C-alpha cells in the first residue's frame, strides 16, 4: 500500500514518512503544490493521501479535487491553533474521509489509515 504524504514542512514530511515506513507502508511525499499534482497524475498506485493543509493557500483544495477524480481517499490534517470549524467543514466538503488536528496521535492516525485501507 502506497501512501502519499503532502506537507509543506520538509522535516514533518520526513518524520511522517519514516513513521509510516516503520509500520510497513510505502510512502511518497510532496512538499509543494507542483509536487502534489505531479504525484497525483503519475500512474503509480496511491492507496491513500495524507494532506497537511498548513502553509498552503486556497489552491490546496483545487489539488485535492484531483484526488477525488482519481478515487484516492484522503485525510486532511490541520494545526490545532486553527481549530476552525470552517476549515473542518471545507475538508469534508472537499471529500476528505477524515479531518484530524495536530499534534497527531500515532494510534489514532494508524487506526484511520487501517480502516480506510481495509
């Protein structure tokens, strides 16, 4: 199973990919909107996408629509400081299977991933 990790912060992306790799998942990462779109459009099979919207502008939602077009389930991640119901609603409206806030609970995240990939 291949998981696409989208996060503008390279260190956070690296840490999340390492964690997922230890759990037995194959990962690919994107730290820009251009990389995100390129990853979606490749023929590689992506089973799930984790999208940390922190630092991206409104354009992130346009890219997320491409996930839906390719039937790739995704989870939206957002910072706790922006505990904004509008952002949560935006993620669900965009088709997210779940919307979770940082800091991430490893157990909760793994539970969501296993549920979505089963």
